[in-house]
């Protein structure tokens, strides 16, 4: 009864977390555009000197308000929108965030402030389609000036009037070296399928800070390992022979290098379909709006346009385990020899990572049997944008038992065999941030374990090959270097272990050495558990490069399981992350979360995220700085705690990253594992278990709770197990 | 042509690695039993003082002989058997290993020697069914003496005349404290389903060294945290009230605690079948005997009766990557408060880990669609024993793309979408070593990546609860402690990267700091690759607790890929292993391999394995000691190298280990990943790729190489992808 009421309240509360609907987005836009003082114009209006909505998404209510609905069935708090407006059309341009409410019929707005009343520098705003249009226009001019050089260098490619021999570009961030700057290195690439790995060796830095694009300037050009102060200078020296000409090998249209088109062969057939998942008796999970149930699990989800997938109110058998688990940020910091390479420090929330969730292909991105859900984003747009089938939910078999035991009788028979297939519910989105594709996964196991995982695929960020570049990567094509970089991903894990009041401890082993109690001439050396409760935020902030404890354990000091142990969950890392820059070094200030594989803070509604969409273009003085959250070094004993988890890996590209980085071995994440949270493994509730015992007649007797025959798609034969191992 | 010849030679050579056939085993037995001087009797003969065959398995030819067949198509070397004989029936009993040949009609045998001509102590032999029979007889006597105590303690359980209230036992190893000893702690347990987690708090140490069981003695008894020198002493003190009586809670037959029987409920149905794998157009791999082909892969396999699964002659597109990848040893070292707990240091090759490969259940241990293979073992037997369906091979989808990219045009459309499903071929066996079940996996990805993985499930090794035990584990039941322990598994990885002559290097990053070339007032700090070639075995032996390099790289210094990089493979760890005892401390000498997550040695035929079946019962002075292999500190530049890999994890049991340890989060292993071995990702050969482009009419155009419709079991609809993301 308690569990069923808990289930009802979870179901009742899930819509609190649901992303804005199309209707809500349109209403918010109409409301704001109706405020004369704001002078809002369309985002796609070609001017940069304008006021317009940049982004709109759900604004979450304060946690205690939500909990009234989730834990007591009370009324849901008012829905609100967070709206980012860029005020370019005024003397001192600024970025202001508003909370607009109530939805779906808004009538008020208030400014959303940042910690320490920091303001958002206008130059730190994400780049928009309109700004790109002006950059393209600027590149038109630049490449016209360098037309002959580019044509000769590339063997016929140009930026305009190019038909099938076009150039395109990638722009680098951060955009400068200090706050307030907005000048970007841009690399030219052949515009062919997979252009990211076709740099042609021409890099140019454009200062595009001014809101009048006519005022934009070229500050530097890089060609053949030399720097020039202008395109004209380069062209002049190129013509006069003062700079050595680069000539790429002839472009070969039949070279499949950067494409997905199959080539080569293998000994076994792949022109037939490989193994597929089926659900012989239908799905075993429920999805209703953003509320999902599977095995003992229930949760709500949403996909922030800024940073992506979030899970809320995660419960098992009605008991809360986490209030929120969400992606905060993903970065890739590079090294290299060209200015574009050494400047690249991608901080992807600033590239609209959350709204870069494109359509998932059935049978590839998710199984054919998955449930596909559309997402709606409002970023750099004048209408809500539908991303069809951008999220999927499915159950899969891991093709591995969750548990199994063969209990031999050591006489050729057995006492029993028991086993249970390990299936998981997967919640997945992707973010394609230009070249790279992240695959964001949450796996819910039947036994109370959650696996949170990010896999990397897509194209590497590659630069033009120079011999000196080999200190920073690998040659992957005639004139292409794959640059070393580190991927780091930050997650917020607001565990609420059986309630909000939690504590945190780490565990290490220490050897003890004592006289053997049954043989006093000998000594026993063995490991002993050494638990250390961490009492303050600073104590619970573990740095990369330092020894990490064997176990990290979140528990409710007020709740015990049947055997008297504090109910708790562990976080288990699967990561090869490390720091990317010395602490406090320039851009490192923007990613202070990346100092810590794990940090534990006291929950604050004001500390909702560890990063922002503004960090990419101002990592030097970020408006949201994770370090602030632990600086006050609060007490974390018996409090509402949040775990902040950083995972990642070093990626030194190699030939096998062509055409794309492949997912095997390129997934990192963490497990949430119950540790004395339950009284026993809760997957014992599964009726998919099979037990076989030897009958009196020595024949196997199968005990099961699922239909004997799976069905014609899998097998018509009932399960059979013999179990004996006899001499022959 | 070269590739096809390579394929033919691989196929031709695979039988070299095939396990002994039943016919061969029988012939070897007959041959040896026919040698009068050996005086061999049946292994199952009840005497301990006898000469008999303990184990028989394939003896591998020297590597250079095998390579003549594999690389030049020459005649295969003679098949030989390795036979372990225990000579108990003589003045000084000994263990001798013989090489018997030629098979299948043997006519000669020679003694197989160990490094340094070390001899195998008779006391270090694995325990046999006959010895257990005598232990049971001894326990009969012991429990008769303590009949009343046991009955009162357990509430009605006894060792004999017990019908449904029986006791059973688990024995602990190592069996003593020094070489030459054979005295085992034995724990009594309720003989119910899952008896491993039913200790009743009675532990007894039996000295069973003498070959005349009548001479065996009880050396110690443990009851209620007290030690006694004999059962009689305990019983006397128990009766006289000098020892406090323990009374377990009444046994409840309805308590499902240790069983697999479902209990509890979940919100979603599990009484129907979950998702299943199907092969809509049949398998895409070939198995012929012990030779397997899948995608570009080919390999041979076998399952050693001693240590288990091995893969040989692993090639991709005909080019060798590894000569051998094989399990060497698995250990679990415990800590605790009872003598059984603090003594437990299981070293599983000594428990016939390889021959403990029991039947796999379809749909649980492997998918229904798997290919199941029988194994034959000859260990502690008089006839070859058939283990039906003990190995499985299957292809599965990981429900994850191997690669995918959505190439947006940033105008609501896209240049192209491409993707390829990630499927793997899985080769799997299990080892049930009494309570624990290991699942041994090799996963072969389409892109040249191999994942080697062990998952742990089955029952924990649990001991009787005492308050002091909480320093060493968790209470998991009224009177049961789950004891902390560390699992470590050792693998031999004889990489032969494009030939035998390989070198090894590690890679770390170092920050460089230099003047920004385009802004001289600023400095650039970035990471730079720092490769270190390891020139000797000691240099390439990485210790637990020390910093491990970011990359470890095996390469062929004589072979380059298309871009001029040395062809190589990385080993990437997925492990939480650590040392279990101080270096050189007693039993640690038996597992010197466990000092090193990675050690690289020069290949020696004489260093075939890193452990032996004798280590468990004499870990103090092991006959095979891995440390010997690196002690001569050989040159490892441009040589035949072997990587020795240790993976594992600390296991502090918790309530969720009841009834069994579950596999999620309890898998460790390593990846072998190509690093400039190929010229590009070899999975581009797969015709399962799908590419979608927007046609001139803006409609999606699908390019594919597999049938448009998968079939009625999965879906009747052809693949469809739209890809646009438009305003609504
Ligand atoms: Ca704080
Ligand atoms: Ca919390
Ligand atoms: Ca050596
Ligand atoms: Ca080798
Ligand atoms: Cu990468
Ligand atoms: Cu364990």
C-alpha cells in the first residue's frame, strides 16, 4: 500500500520535470515579444545588434517544492520557463536570463541571477546561425583574396563558385585569450562527406566581436607553418615566393577515406542482417509521457536544451535513490602544432550540446524494437524545433546472466542449477556537437544498479599535418594529423538515499598484523576495512592525480537495512580521466569541476548546474564556477548531498579513428550500486528465473515462472537442461 | 591471395590447439596403465596410498614448431599429452608430470621438468574425490562426538541420519601455514539450497597429511569465537557450561534467503519473456571444430582442464595479432574473524578451475541462438568426462552503434547520416569453483578490438557472524558475515603484432609551456606525448600502487602502416585490482604475478604458464613462480614478447550479494585495441552500414548493402530515416 501510494505520487509528479511543450514555448515567446521595453525581434533576423531570445527551456522549481508533490501527493508547483535573451541593441549589450511564469499562460517574468550577482559578459554568448552567416560572408572575402593560393594548394577547391570542389570550415573555441574577446581561429576544409578530416592547411583568425560585421577584421593567418598578419600579406609572399607553396596530393573522388561507404572484405557475410533484439511477448516496461517504469524502477526524464539528458526522482520499489542524475558538461581539450589545434578547448554546453540531439536510426542507434520519442528544443530559433525520434527507451538482454550458479554434487550430478538473464532498460539520447557524436546512456539493471555511460563516436577533430605535430598526435592521412585530446564529462548525481539526509564516507583497506590465534608462533596479516566519514565539502573533494579510495559510499545515517547496516549506495567509476591543464591555468578556471573525479557538496537550489552555456566563450572568468560550491566547505553530515562525478579518457587518435572514432573501448561512466540499501538483491522479484533440480528419477526438473516456449521467432523448443557431467 | 593462403594455414593449424579427444585420452590412459613399473591403479580407488593419474590434457608443442604449420603450411607437430601422476604408493610419494606421445597411439613418455628442476611436493597436489570421501568419514566421527552441540546450536541439523535437516561443509585452503603441511579448516553449513551462506559457527581443522586416513587428527576446533584443541574438549566445556552455547534462530523452511525462488514483486511484468536475440537471416560466423571465423577474425580455442579458456593464433584479415591469450589463474584472498575466514586464500587453478566448466543454460548463460559445444575433461577420473554444452559461441548486438554520425547542415537538414550497428562475437565458458561462478568472455568486435572479460557471480564465501567480523565485512543474514576479499585474475597475452619481433613502450603526457606563436605576450600550455620504450623486463613490470602509464603499446618496430606509424596494439585496462598481501609475505610468494597489473617478458616455451595446480596447496614455495620470468631481466626490444595482465576488484559483500553476487558492475578485464595497426578502421568492410542522404527532392535516400526488410520476427517495415529537424 505504501509502495503503491509512492508509485502514484511518483507518477503524479513526473510532469513537473517534463520539458516545455510546443504550446508552452510559443506562449512564452508571445508573452516576451509582447513586452514593448524588451524590443525583441526574431532570432533569425540578420542583425547582430538586436534583442532576441537565444534559448528557452523548463525552469525547475525548488527541490522542496517538488518534494511536496512527490512525497506527499500535494499540488505540483507552477511550471516556469528559463529564457536567455541577448540584448544586443543597446549601448551596453548584455545577456539576461528570465524566469517566465506561470505556464502555459505566462504573465510575469523576473531576472534570474547568478551566484555572487555575476553578470554574463555579452561576448560569452554562444554563437548563432546569424553570426555564422556573417562569418561565411567574411570567409567569402578572405577566400576570394586567397583564391589562387587555395586553388593551387588544394588542387581545385574554392569557397565559392565551387560545384563539387568546395571548401567549408570549422571554427575553434575559446575565441581569444581573455574575457571580453571574440576572435576565432577558423580552419578551411574540403567540403566532402566527412569534411572534418579534410583540413587543407589554411587557418585564419577573425575578430568578430563588433556587432557590426563590417567592422570585423582578420588578425592572423597560418599557412605552411608560418604566421601572417593579413590575408594580403600571405598572398603577396605566396606570389613572390617568400613562402613555400603547399600542394596537397591530387584529390581522388574514389578515395573513400572519410566516408562510411564499405570497402575491403571479410571472410564472413555481412550482407545479411546481424543479430537483432525482439520482444517475443511484448515490452516489459511502461512509458507514459516522461515517466518510465521498469522492474522495480521508476523515474522521470527530460532533455535540457543546454546540457542534455536528466533523470529525476529515481526510485526502486517506490523508495527514492536519486533526485537527479544529469549531464552537466562535456569537454575536449586538444594539443597540436597549428594555431587552431593548440587553441581548441571545446566546452560543449556552449555549443548547444543538449539541443544537438538528432534523429536516432532504428537498428543502429537503438534497436528496432525501441520506443522512440520526439524532443522539442528552442535554441537559436523563432519556433520550437521538433527533433523526431531523438530519444529512445528499450529493454535489452546483456546476453549474460545476472546471476547463475551450478551447484555440483561432485558425483556427475548437481543439487540445482539456477539462473536469471540480465536485462537492462536503456534510456538514450545523442549529441552531435559538430564532428563528434556522444551517446548518452542510462542503464537500469533489475538489481538496483544504474550504469551511467557516455560513448564517443563521430569524426575526430583533425588539423593539418606538420612534422612537429607528431608530438601531439598521429598522422591519419597524407596531410592530416589526429590531435591528442582529453574527453571529460561532468555529471550531477543528487543521490537521496531513502530520504534527503545523507552522509558520505570513503573506504580503504589497511593491513593488520596479529598473532595467529590458533598457532601462536605465526602471525596473520590480512586486510581490514577502514571507513572514513567525510565531514566537510573540502574533505570530500577528491583530486585527479591523488589516490582515490577503494569505495565511496553514500548512506542514510538514519535508515538501516534488515541486518542493521546503514542503507547506502556506492559510486563505482569506469573512467580513465585526468586533469587537462594545471590548476588555475587560464581556461582551466572555466572547468574547475574537472579537478575532481568526485566532489560531494551540500545541496543548494542555487547550485543547480556546474557549468553554463557561457563557459565556452569565457572560460577565464566563468559565470558559473563549480569551485564556488565547495569553497564555503559546508558540513556534509546528515545533509542533502550532491555527488559531482567527472569521467573521461585520453584520446590519442590513430589510424583506426578513420573514418570515425568507434565506440568499443571508448565508453566511460559510473555505476550506482546498492550497498546494504536493500535486505537482499531486489532482482529476486524477477519471474524470469529458472531453477533446475535433479528429480528422483535423475531427470532434470525445471521450475520456472515464464511460458515454457518462447515462440517461433526465437525457438519452438522448451527450455532444456541436463546438467550431468558423466564419464564417457 | 596472400590473405586466402593465410586463412588456409590458420585453418590447417587450428587442430594443433584442440583439446584431447576422448579417444586420445583413453589411449593415453591405456598406455600408461600398461607400464608395469608405474603400478597405476584407478583414481577412484579408495586408497590414498596409490599411484594414479590425476590429470590429463593436451601438451602444446613448442611455438616455433607450431609456427611452421601456421605460417608456412608445413606438417603439424605431433600431438602430445601432459599427464599428472600422483605416486602415493612408494616410500617417498611424489607428483610427476609426463609428456606422452605420439597421439593418438602413444608409445613413449618422458618426464616434464619444472624451471630450476624444482620438484612438486606431494602435499601440494589438489584434493580428490577420494580424499574428500575420507574427510567426510572423519567429519562423521567429529559430528557424532559433537552431535548434541550441533543439534542444539542449529535447531535440529546434523551431519548424518539427517533427512531434511542435514549439515554439509566447505573446506578452506591453503591447508596449513608452511610447505609440506596438509591440514584444512573446515566449516559446517546447513545442507540446504545455497548452503554456502549457511555457516553454523562450527569450524574444525583436520590434519589429513598422512596417506593413511586412520592417522588423521583434529588439531583445532572453533566455536563461539573460542578455540579448542579437540572436539572432546569443546563438547566437555559445552556440557559443563564453560563455553557459552550458541543457538541459531529457528530454521525456517519458508525463508527463501539462499535460494533462487522469486519473491517480492515489481511494477512491470516478468512472467513473460524479456528481449531475446534472433538471427533473422542466420549466423554470420563459422565454427569448425575449434576454429572460429567472424568478420575479419580467425582463431582457435581450447579449454585447459587446469586453468580454462585459451585463444590461439588470433588473426585479423589473416595477419596475426596474438599467438595466445589465456586465463592463467584466479584468486580470492579473504579476511575475517573466524579461523576459516582468515585462512581463506583461494587459488583456483588448484581447484580444477578449468574442468569446472558445467553446462550452460540457453537463454541465461548464453542466448538461445548460441552455438553450444561439449568439452571433455580428464581430472580426478578414470574416464574422460563429457561436459555437455559447456562452451558457447554467439554473435550479439551491443544495441549501440560501432560508429554513427549525423552531419547536420544547420538549416534543419543534413548532409548525411551514417551508422553501423556494433555486433560482437562472444566466446564463453564458465568455471564454478564451489561457491563462485566465473564467466569467462572473449568479445571480438568488428573493428579489430578484443575485449577479454571475467564476470563474477554465484554464492559468496561467507562465515559465521561475530561482532569483530564487522571489521572484515558485512552482516548479510542473522548469523552470517560476508567477508571482504579481493578477486584477481591473471592472463597471458602473447601478442605477436604482425610477427614475433615486437617492442613495448608506455606513453604519458607532459605539459609544455611556450610563447604563443601568434600572441607573443601570452604563453601556451598544452600536453605533449611522451613515449618511453621499455628495454628490459624489469622496466616493463608495473607494480600495483604505482602510477600506471596512460597508454601501454606493443608494436612491431619493423612494420609500419600506410601513414608511417609502427603497427601496434594497446592494452586498455578495465579493472580495480590491487595487491592483496605485502610483497613476499608468506602466501604472496605463490601469486607473484599479482604484483603487476602488467608485466612484459620475453617469450619462452619453458614459461608457458604463470601458475600451476600446485600453488593452492603450497603457495609458500610454489613450483611455478612468475617472478622467475622477469628476474633475469631480459632484453625486450624487437623480441617475441608476452604481456601478463592482472585484473580484479575488491569485493566487500553487502546485502545485495544475497542470494548471489550479481554480474552488473562485477566484471573486469581488458581491451586489446589496434593503434595504427591498420590503415583505417577495418570494420569499414562491414556491409551492415547504412548511409542516408537528402535527395534533390529533400527526401531521404538510403544507401545500404543488406536486405531492405529484416523479416517478420523483427520488423516488416523497411528502414526509414527522416533526419530533418524543423520548426513547428
Ligand atoms: Ca557548499
Ligand atoms: Ca541529495
Ligand atoms: Ca625473462
Ligand atoms: Ca609475442
Ligand atoms: Cu576523442
Ligand atoms: Cu567476490
